[in-house]
C-alpha cells in the first residue's frame, strides 16, 4: 500500500503506461533504484494502486504532482509522454521518456538500458532542451469554444467520414487558400515526425524554430505543406456551410479540433481555429552522451529503420 513519506531535496515523479505489463515492471524497477540512491519518488494517485509500491509518495494526478520535482521519468510510448507533458509543462519540470511503445520518437532511452539510464539521471548526467509548443484557440462568432495547447500538433478534422469539410486557410491575418479536405494539421518541429509526417509533411529538425501547416487529402491545385516563421499565426476557418458541397445547421458540429490526439473539441460551421507559438515550452531531458550535431539524424535512421548501408563518412574522403 502506498503512503505519504517525507521527501528529500531531490525528488522525481514516475509516470507509467499502466495498461502494459512491461511498463509496470519497469516503473517498479525505476522506483526501487531511485529510492536506493536516496532520491524521493512520487507517483500519481491514479497510478498508485496499480504500481503498488510502498516507497513512493502519492500525489494528485495534476500539475501539482510535478511541482518541485527535478525530473518526470516516463515509462511507455509517445502517448504516455504526451500525457505526462500535461503535468510537467505548467511547472517547467523536464521529462525523460523510456520507450516501451512502437516508434517512441519523443523517448530518450530504450528499456534494455534502463538501469544505466537511471544511474546517469541520479548522477545528474543529463542536459535539458526546450521544445516549442502551440497555443490554440477556437471561436465561433466571437464565442470562445476552446483555449488549449499542443506539443506535437493541433488538427482540424472532418466529423463525418463520407463528407469533406470546406476550410479557408489564413497566415498572419491574410487569406491564403480555400480547400475541400479531410482536415488540416498545424504542427511544431517536434510534431513534424508525428501526424504531420504521415500526412506528407516535411521532417523539421527540432532546433529549427518554425510552424508547419499540412493539409489532409485536400482537393486543390495548391495544397502543399507550408513552413512559416515561429512568430506567425496560423488560422483555419470552417466555411459557413461546414461541409464541402453541403449545408449544416449553425449549431451542429461538422468538424473537431484535436490537440496531440488527446483533447477534442467540437466545431460548428463558421468556427475559427488559431494556432501560434506557445508561451510555455515543454522541457525534455537528454542524456549527455547523446549530444551531437547528428543526434536527430541518428534518431531518424533508428526509428524509421532507414537504409544507410554503404555509408563511409567524411573521414574516408578526407584529402
């Protein structure tokens, strides 16, 4: 049974995908290793019964769980890390993910090196980088429908499978084009390897400060992915009729706003969604040895299993 306990100067929050046995086993291992090293451990009240570890302090599953913590250690896939980011972003607490999912692009470590990863975290052998986020608002005729944020992307998607939606795209207060489409993705560089990538958008290195706009199955001659300045404001307006080639009642939802695939808001005809650079970034912890100019390239090759056989490198061509 979990119980509150006094916390030392160093405290870390452990978040796990409680629906996966390997994530639970890994979380218990991390908690035991941290505790043995004299680091106080927190878990959320939502995960405490499943973890069943007596060496952790239980905290409510909200931003207060990460407040004052040195790190949030996440055991699971990218979805679990996105959930943990909702707790860590308001407090500025860095996240580090151990990939127990499929691609796991946001994760830093793999499960086979878990013991070494925790050892290095305890030793302080990591650095912290900031990732751009999106601040997103949705309005209908002046009424605010949603005010939220995203680390990867905010997408406006059609509500009915058999019908497209009609949207007007705007960049920095100027209309750009009108599309009949399945939807539109507004993404950060971090999100360029997520939904935007599957929709045909470009891969953008995390150090690049930019915003992306990627159409989903647009029926138009000019419907390419766009990369704009980080200070730009992207807007997607639903046509008053909502659906392409049809009409809908003003109060009826014809589309949905999704943020990171986690938060959903219904959109009626005429609704307007704006996405801009977020005021608060998400902070990710990276192990020091991973720091190199080619780190992201290596991650792309590993995660997408890209063919690089035959590469000889610059050393073989030096004069």
